C-alpha cells in the first residue's frame, strides 16, 4: 500500500527542518535552500518569483540531487508544491547538458 507521508506545508515562515535522509550538515543546507525558495515563492508573489529565481534554486537543488540520486523520489513525495516544482526543474537542468552533448556528436 502506498505511503501517505507528507512534509509539513511550508509557507515561508517559520522555517521547516527537512529530513530527507541526508547527513546533518547537508540536511541543514538543503533545509535552508528549500525554506528560502518557499519564502520567495509565497511572500513575493507580486512578481518576484521569476524564471531566474526558479532556475537559481533549481540549480542548487540539482547539485544535491547529483550527489544523492535517491533524494529525487523523496523530494517529489514531499507534498510541497514549491519543492516538487523545483525538483522537476532541477531534473530538467540535469538533463540539459546530456541532451546538448548528444546533439554535438
């Protein structure tokens, strides 16, 4: 039976301590990244959440995904819209170099 696990909703305040099975220092960095992204998304909906911001946070998340491939599944199951959106964008960014390299051949 599928799990119904979800992280607490993150509206940008207060910070959420995310635990996706990473070691403590990396867990703290990932939590800071996700909290900042959720804050910008929810509290700057007046137009500040632009592609630039999404790509900025997604590229930082992509580095975490590269270091911990099992993290993708956990991020997508979080139930948090912002985290899921950034995860999908991070996966797109990770695929881009491989696609561009394949076209050069």
